[in-house]
C-alpha cells in the first residue's frame, strides 16, 4: 500500500512538470494529427511511449504494410480496417493512439464520440513543422507519400483546427517539430504558449 501511494505521488510530480501532463493517465484516447512525414511515429516512440508504455498504436500505414508487404504501396482498404479494429479495441477501455493525417474528419468524429461514450480522457495532439522539413523527412523515410497529398494535409491542418476543437476534446495540444526538438503549445480556440509549468495566452 505504501509503495502504491509513493508511486502515485511520483506520477503526480512527474505529470506536473510535463508539457502534456495527462500523458501519464490511464484510459487515454490520443488522436495524433499531422501531415505525412511530420514525425508522428518518432513522437510516439520518443515521447509518448517513454512516459506511458500501456498505449496501443493504431496506424493505417501499419495495416497497409501487413496487406501489401511493401511500404510504398498503399492498400485502400487500410483506413476502414484500422477504424474497425479501433472500434472493437475501445470496448476494452484501454489506452490507445489513433495516428492520422486529419484529412478524414468523419473518422475523427467517430472515434471521439465512441471514446466519450466510454468515458475516455480525450487528447488531440497535432504535430506541426515547416513544409520544407516535412518534405525532406518524407524523402528520407522508407514509405514515401506523394508530395501533392502532403501539401493537401499540410494545408488542411490549419483550416481543421477550429472545427476539431469544437468536438470538445479534454485537451488540444500543438507540438512544433523543430527538426527533432519540440515546442509545446495548447489550443483552446486561441494559441497558448508554455511558460514554466503553465500555458499562457500568446
């Protein structure tokens, strides 16, 4: 009992100093948004899973690779299959990450609603970077996405922000990928920057 209390105190202390304090919680729905090549997978591995390993990742790219065995061939069935698997997983009430470009708004609406019905804590985390950095990272990764689709996703991320915020996630974070370093912001209809352990209006 003493160990559990000390461990919980440790988590509270850790979370207070973290840019995304909810990351240590159980029963998390994390909708991770960003254009292809922006660095979502790197952020998952280097930031999220180092703080909370009990989170399952649902990625359309992973489903496509299983189906095609080729990272440069995209199977059109992948998105629907990924959503169906995620719908079933939500019934378990365990934490998950839905890795998405954000271009298919209907899927985000569906996953958000299902998660709310199961009383998940819902976080939107949007990874952003300059278009030049995204294209450069796309050129250097195994699965290369067509540049036109990258530009479409890049453009939509700004126009979608206000709409997504109105879906009422518990928190909406904007993370700028500065070539491997992260700058954390919080969005509540307006941008807030992190100062010490708080977010304040720009």
